[in-house]
C-alpha cells in the first residue's frame, strides 16, 4: 500500500510575503482611488459629475433648458479669502455649445491657490451635461487683490429629449465650490 503524502503547508516566509503584497496592493489602490473615482464619475456622470471633453454635436435638439450657475467657497480651518461668483442663468437649446465665465477675486493679503470641485443637479441630468473646457481641471492661483474670469464651455446633450426620466427637467444647475489647494494649505500650516 502506498501512503498518501501529507499536504505541504506554505512556509512562513511565503505567507509573510503574500501578506506584505496584499498590504502594498491595498495601499496602491487607496492612492489611486480618488483619481480613478473622478475619472469614473466624469465618464459616467455618476454623483452629479458632468461628462468631460468632446465637442458639441452638429445637430441641435428642440428643447430649451435653463442653466443656472452656483458658486461657493468652502470653509474649514484654512478657507480661501476669495469672492467667487457665477454668471446669470442662460437658456440653451440642447446641443448648443455655450461659453460662460465665473469670476474669482482674492480678497486676502497673500497669494493663494484654489481648486474647484463641481457637480450638476438634478443628479439624473449629469450624464447629459457635457463640459468641453473648464477651469476646474487645474489649480488656480491668485495674487492679493487679483481677479480672474474663468471660462466654462458646455452643452446639454440632445439625447436628454429621448430619456423619459428627464421629461420634467427644464433647469440644470452647474455648481462649483473652491477649496484651498493642498500645497497652499501646507504652506499656511507651516507658517502657523
């Protein structure tokens, strides 16, 4: 009779190496999660994130949509001393490329850098709101007393007219909130 060999156990070194690999992989995913989530939201319109990039379609639709512009400056321990405002609402025909400008003024006595987060409400309209160009993709630095007009080029996809869940949508709000950029917050922390 032949004996069945006992199953081999992995060595302690192999187990430790696997555990370290899992920890390193999880750490890498945690650092990549924010950019990956932002990319996912921009591609799908999830969470009220407008679609990014592309060109307005050649054909316009027939629905007129009012687009409102909300502007905020976030609070917190190191808020920006900025005045930030959006333009008056505009009426657009679906598919029409529109260019508007937000305005920021640094009311503080030092240069500060801000970065904007954004969303669209109602959330269900986000997949149909396309930003072609926007100031939100880069940090914005303003010297004391400096002001800046920041462009946003967008269109509302004519496909919104075919979505039965969006028949009631006649107004879309594009909202931006400026936050102090991490590098500016770090410099402020070092001085305090």
